[in-house]
C-alpha cells in the first residue's frame, strides 16, 4: 500500500461508495477494463458495479470508520474521479451525516 493510500481520508470514509446504486456506473471503460473487474461485482446489464442497496459490493469495511475498495487497482473511472473534498465527496459525506473535509492539495 502506498503512502498516499495510507494517508487518504478515503480509508476512513467510504461515503461515495455507498451513496447510490446508480453512482458506480461505467462511463468510458472499454470491454478490457470491465473484464478486469471480477464478474460477480459487475451488475447484470454490465453497466456498472453491483450494489447491495446503495453500497457498492466492492466496498469493504464500515462507512466513516475504516473502508477499502476490494478492486482498488481496477476500479471504474467514476470511482477514480471522485476526490477527497470535491463536490461529489462532500455530497456523499453529507448523506451519511459526516463532516466535510478539505479538498486535496495537488502538487
């Protein structure tokens, strides 16, 4: 695990991964990208990730305590694009009753 991953506020959040069953949708992934995701985690129409309620089936852990993506290296683009402190992050955190976090500073 990289230092960035270890220090990421995402590791104690996970709110974006449990915001909506329609959020973890595939957008610009090609068939090869989708094939890297274990089939049991892809929904039946292959349009996105399978969910359990509003929670992505690839999310491990407890929201707001400790979370991890079980397919982090091959996660969809929508998951990669949500960044700590951005609009989507803050919206998901609000839905779970969590305080906002500062946007990540890019170097």
